C-alpha cells in the first residue's frame, strides 16, 4: 500500500468531503475527543469540550458556506476560461434555428411563384 504523503495534493472535493465528515461528528464523539485531549494536556475537560464543540460548529459553518459558493466559483472559473455553459449554448442554438427559419420564410416570400 502506498504512503498517502507520496500521492500528492488532494483534490478540493476530497478535502471538502473530509471536512464535512469531521464536521458531522456527533456530540458524543466530539466529547470523547475533547476528554482525551484534555487528559493528555492536563487541562479542564469542560473547557476542552466547549472548544471542540466550537471548532466543529465553525467547520460545519465553513463547509456550508463553501458548498453554497462552490457553484458560483465554478461558474466564474469556467467563464474566465472562456468555456460556454450548456444553457448558453442551447440558447444560442435556438436563436440560430429561429433566424434560419425566418430567413427561409423571407426567401420563400420573395420567390416568383
């Protein structure tokens, strides 16, 4: 099995999922983690539990914020790169088809008949 440190940087989506997993830990698991850290550091368990809960709450809020902004960031990046979104392409196809139809109608109207 390969060493994860040798695999290179993680994709943003993978990091986001990992953050969501950590942020979704239940209160019980968070309290166990806080108690373990407090015991190892020799500090008050209650204060550490509060700090861990605050940290998880901040991670949840950040994960929600990133999830909401993800689509916006992707759209702006694609726009900067000059990539046309599917909806824009389909809209232009429809406009061209309408123009072609109108042109045919005009051509048919001017034919000697």
